[in-house]
């Protein structure tokens, strides 16, 4: 019997965003406070190398939805 892969396994990655784009969308002007928040809050990101970090748009949307006070608990 063949089983279907889970939705998470078949989901395509979203657009990769730079830290500058995410900072602007979230209203951060200070890079240091943005990176402090990313580390402390566990914001999902992808480390491409020692100096380059990108953010998957779908992962950020999921992460924000889980943190939203308007979203019912699962």
C-alpha cells in the first residue's frame, strides 16, 4: 500500500528573503536589535555560509501565525 507524503514534505519553499527585506517589513531600523530578536525569539532562517543568512517567506509566515494572539491554539 502506497502512502501519500505529508503536506509539509511536499510543500515547496517560499521565496528567500534577505535580512534587509525582513527588517524593513517588520519595521526594524537598527540591525543589532533585529539580530538580537532573531536569536532570542528563534526566528526561522537559513544559514548559507558564515556571513549570509536568508529567510524563507513561508516559514516566516507559519512562525508568525503560531505567535499571533488571534490564531486559535492547535
